[in-house]
C-alpha cells in the first residue's frame, strides 16, 4: 500500500487496480527463479516457520512447477478460506488495498526478480507476495485476521491513523514471530520470503524479541532498508485476531497520538522482553 499514489488506476488496469496476471508471458528463466527460491526457502523453513505456514504451503503446489497461475491458486485458496489472489501492477493506494483485503482478495505483484536479485529486492515481487503471504491465507484464523485488518484500514481512513495501522501490518503480517512449544517460529511474509532474515530473525543476537503489545506496536517505527531491529512475538493467531477484532481502535489511536513515537530498537519498561538485542548488526548497517 502507499499513501502518495494517484487514485486513478494506471493504463491497462481495472477500476480496482487489478491487471491480468498473463501467466503465459513468464519465461522459462522466470519459472526457474521461482523454483530456485521455493526450494531454498522450503528447505530453510521446515524447522523455522510457524506450523500454520508450513501446513499452508501445500496450497502453492499446483499442477505445474514454476510461478503459480493465480486463477488455479485462487480456486484452491477460495475452497480453503474464501480468499483469492489478484494481480496488481505494483503498489496500490491505501483505500484500494484495504478494500481488497476487506473483501478477501490479496493483491500480488506479477513480476519476478532477476536471477541476480535472489537475496535482495526493494519492491515486493510475486515470490514475496505469493510464497510469503498466501500459505497463511489458507489458515482460517489468519484469513479472518487479514480481512479484519482491511476492514480496520477502511475505518481508519480520515482518523489520521494510517501510519499507526501500517505498523500493525508491518510487525505482524510482514515481520511477525509466533511463540510455540518448540520455540519461536516465523510467520511474517517479509521473513519467510528472505533467505537471510529467516536465520537472522530467530538466531541472531542483534534484534530485540518482544511480546506482542498492540498499543506499543502502533507507536513503533520500523526500518525498510535492512533487517528489523525488533520483532514482536504473538502467543497465537487466535489471540492476534481477538485483540484486533475486540479493540476499539479509535480511542487507541487518540491515546497513541499523545505519546512519543518509539525508535525501531527501543525497549521500554512495559515490554515483555524475550530477548534484549545487542543491535550489533544494526550498528554495522547505519540507516540509509
Ligand atoms: Fe508483503
């Protein structure tokens, strides 16, 4: 999502900003890039990703290898949780993004990174959007959370609170960790789709790992240029959904507006600290 885009869709896109995926236009090299990334991440994630993510991975194993055909993927996903995947040309305005989520449509980029970009990409491609996000959309509880987030986004418009709400998405959907009886596990799409951060988020002493705290998180800035300096750990997807659904966000936004914004590496007295990070990695990688 992005706040600074014009509200009219670009040429070739529908009024809701969707475009055809045009699956036939992918080259063999494009499909090979997907297959390489897919294999590498599945191998990496088997003892790192949340069990719900791993269970959802099967949704991506379609009738052909390579980049999933959104039509076939959507059919399967719809049967599981009533969600669909639609292609968009790139970032879309906030209102368009929220409206799709509120109607159980996940917007995905259709391009795939070049083979020399396997490890770093500034804009989300189809591997991030589909491998990272779609498996959890096959989980009924997480599927409801994503819809609730979209509905919350529509309500937040005009409340001057989108910057706060975006932090909830960032620290859960993109970079969330889950506590399990076997230790911490990854569920955020930004982590599961990154070879390097899949290790860093769980194993590196640098970042903070803090218990999920909704009002605290709405105040917390984040880095978009490197690995996160703090990760927030949820106890369960059911708890995340309950807290999002049962919280009246309007007074929360008002309360947060009176408090200072917290830096990405902040640890404050109210935090449930699972690991107080050294921030050594962040010090080696100064802000861009
Ligand atoms: Fe994402």
